C-alpha cells in the first residue's frame, strides 16, 4: 500500500513538473489589447455580431475587421467605450439601443419542432419534440437566434419586465444652467 502511494505521488510530481515546463516553453503571446477588449465585452457569447463569441469579436475588433458597433447586447455604451479604447471617432446616431430583451414562447402557437432549442447558444430554451417549449429567463441573452428559426413565429422578443431585480434608475437629464459672469 505504501509503495502505491509513493509511486503515485512521484508520478504526479514528475508529470506536474513536465506540464509546468511545457506551459512555459510553448506559451503563446497574446496581444494585451485583445484581452482588454474581451474584458469589456458582455460575455454572453450570443453570436449576434457574427463572430464566434465575445473573444472572437474582440479579436476582430482589434484587427479592425468589424466595427465597434457590432455587439447588440453591449449597445451604445459598449460601442463608445470600445471606440475610446481604440482611439477612433464614432458616430452613434445609427446605433439603435432598444435595451435588454428576452425571448418568450407563445404556448398557443408552439408546435414543439425544436428548431429554436437547437440554435440557442446558452441552452435557455427547454422542451422536447412535440411538446411546448419555454424560456429560462436567467439564461436568455436576448440574441434572437430562436426568433429567426421558429417556423410558427411562436418565439418573440419582449423587453425585460421591470421588477426589483431588473429596475434601473433612469439617468438624469443635464439641465442647461445660466452662464454667470
């Protein structure tokens, strides 16, 4: 019994040391700008931007392959922050910020085809074949993939209901103050 414990301990130590050396030897340099941009992204990995998740979007934005306004969940605030980080000028008049939305399934229309379930990137839609589907609100990122694939238009995007958990104090409007000389 003691020999088994000693041999497994030595084996673990040697393999751990080998992995540590390999990690340093084969380390890949990552552009710190990409890491900063990825940290700013919402992290929902919804794919609305056309990139494979938020990490792919950060790489594409850093390489200037896509615009900083490509992330719908981030809205105008993220686009402005990304433009400031990259030092580019940005016109936000064309960006529509509708606020957060959630997918909702109309039970009267749902036929249980599972098309929406298969395209949901966060597995927020639950159900089975020929059964009514439902959306888990906490898991829904509001990407809208399910709406595009529903043949009966049973899935729609609704604004997040205002509750104590989702209520946000509206930003105050700056009043013009009289100029004093």
